[in-house]
C-alpha cells in the first residue's frame, strides 16, 4: 500500500509556524560554520543545544509541538520508515482479523518504563482507554468512531477491537500523539506531574523544565526499545538535549551560526541559502494531512451561499500570493482537503479554481450583492464583511500573516471586507472562536500520515456527537460516506480513488480552499551528525545524534 514519504532536501526554505516564548541567545549572525575534518570521529556524550520555536503547555498532548518533544521520551508501538511503511518499535508485529475489526499486536519482550514497570499488554491497553477518555484529544479524535476496546490477551499480546474496519490504523499509530506512558505513572501521579515529565520507555527522560526557557532531556542509559528504522542500537550517544524555546527566528539562526546552538527548528526562508552556503545541514519535511487552508463557515453568515464562497475563491490569485511572499520556497497548495505529500492527493481538486475576478464579480452580482462608494458590497443594508481570526505566532507565522493580508487585499478588489483578527495562543485555544457565530473564515492545518484526516475535518457534527474539528460546520452525508468508505477500503488504489472523490467534493462545493503546504525544517551544525526527521510528522529525532571532531 503506498504511504507518504518524507521529503529531505538541501537549499529549500521554511515557512515557520510562529513562536510562543523567547530565550535570548547572544550570537554573531555572520559567523561561518566550522567544518569537521573529513575523517572526523564520533564523540560519545555531550549536550545538544536545540532551539525550537514554540513551548507547549505539556510535554505530552494533542498538539504537534507536544508530539515533537514527547517523541524523544515516549516510544510508540510502531515507527514509519523512509518508504512510509510501519515498522517495529514497542510492537514487534501485528495481525488483522479477517473482518478487519481486531488488530492483535505482539510486544517486544523485556522492555520497561523508566519507573521500572513493564511495558506489557495491560499498560498498552490502558493507554488506549486513557486517550479516548480525555488523556489526549488528538489521539481521541483519530480513534473516534472506530475504537471499541483494548484487552491484554497475555503479557505481550494486546488486542484492539474496532467497530468498523480502519485500513490505515497501524499507520496512524506512528504519530507522536500515540506515545505509550507508564500505567503506574498515569494512575498514581498527578496530572501536573505527568504533564511536566511523562514516564515512558524512550531514549531520554525529562530531567527538568524551566518554564519559558528550556526542557532538559537526559539519556536513558537502560534504553532497549529503539525502533527498527533507527540508525544504531543501544542508548543514545549524547548525554543530554537542551531543548530551548526561542521564538525569534533571527535569534535562532544567530545562535546556530555562532555555535551556541547545535540545531534549530523552523528555518526562515531568508536565511536558508546563507546557512546552506556555510555548510550547515538542512532538512525539510512536507507534512501530509491538511495544508494551511481557509475553510468557510457554511452554517451562518454570507458563506452559507455556495456561490459567495466560489466568488471569494475566484477573487484570489493564491499561487501568485504564495510565490511572491514565500520567495519561491513556500510550496503553494491549491487543494483545501489534503496536502500534496498525502497519498490519494487529488490534483483535480487543487486545480479546480483559478484567479478569475470577472467570475467573482459575476457571482456576487447574481447573488444580489451590490457595491457601495468604498468599493465594498452590501445586500439588504448589510455589508459584505467577514471575520478571519488566526493564531498569530502559533499556527500562522509572519510569512503566513503576510499571505493573509494579501488575501484581504485581493478579496477587497471584488467587494469583500475581510477583517483579520490575530489571536494569542490563549485566545486561540480558549474556545471563544470555535462556534458558528464567532467567525466567517477559518485558517489552519492538521498534520497526518494519510488522507484519513478528512474524516476528522469533515465528519458531520451533531448534538449527540459534536465535531469541533469541522471548522466549516459542513454537515454532508455524501461527503462523510465517501470518507468512511475510503477509510475502510482494503485495496489501496480504490481507497485513494475514494479519498480523491472526497477532495473533489470539498473543492466543488467550495467549503475549503488551499493556500500553502505546512513544512517542518531543521538546520544542523556540521559538528553534529545523525539528526533526522521522523517520517510521520517531521519532528527532530536525537536518539541517533552524535558529535564529531
């Protein structure tokens, strides 16, 4: 079955996601990288100083920023290899029942959590129940509608029972949200303790967390459960990882150039070529799943009218906007359903709309929206004014904000008054901008390893089973059934066809429109080797990393 591949390149640029907190790193921004000798030898030990752009509220949780750091501490059942295939990690193998409703997973023998308790079937089953009961919101929505129960068949065999077939179930478990924690820790420690220092079986443990500054990860000297696609066996080479929170991209780059940081995340486009020329290792991962897209509120306001949605899309020269602001390094994405790195991607959906202001004006005229003296449109005395709130510095960075400003200007040309509202992280996650009466347009992404993300984003929301991830508030039984059929289809080609039909349906009804693909990038000092991006979400992996001299 074809699965997503990670994309590693040199000489390309990053669209960052913004920042939360700043740790000042004094550095000289023009320093060149020091190249190790060609016959440089590995040095065991040392501390990797890594500058990340955002600080999560907990080490473990349902946000990708949490998945990145928890990946260093919590092992998952399976890992995703270079070809996008699930390979052994805590789970050695799996079998699927003939009806596709039971996945039986055999665990590695002799693995322990860092609190000394065994990684056994009971603990794994407990984690599944913990996730769906509220322990991890993202894991819960991935399992929602499919998961029924988990049971320990014996010490090393766990059976996961589903309510309907879910072909890519094992693949989904490779995401960092599904890291396995100690059952004893979850049962006996406080939520705050597990938030700050979750107990896993991973290559590192959380030694300390200095809020607003850094998390210090310390090597697990007893590590025995490396994934099958790791580059070595045994404990990690380095002693520690100093995971710093450095919101300002210029500060991150300067720290790397001066040698104060050994690796940084979220490389700004303007610095990419400079770092490449200086000999730093650059890594890029185009995340599969939902791209950075705009979805329309179809439940309330002017975008209930499909033709008004189509007029808005037609008013935008999205590709030109992204290429201009992104300087040719931010990937344009026309598909509002999934990114181009996602299996089953529909190019037809991506290409459906072109920049056509004449068509936009025609549609608005036909819908009864007339222009006023300021060039905006109104109908029955109501201005065609729409609100677009966005997470400034968390979901949307400076480049993304500039793209939204260009969207605002182009939509104005045909009569839309777009109000951009930057939200703090607290405002974004606080829930005030999550209901049909709180916005007209929504922007954001959702990483995934496959097109199964469509079910999360487009499952109908009912009073009995609300779907807060359906940002378009679009309840459509035809679309939902296409996605359900795709999720359960065992044949890869037929599955991708169904996913493609779902994307085409989203595009045809103009419920969401793509802007650009979400990227994960790293820049690494020449003196640090073995850093790679895990293939489910593109997060940094430091287990194999080592210094050379």
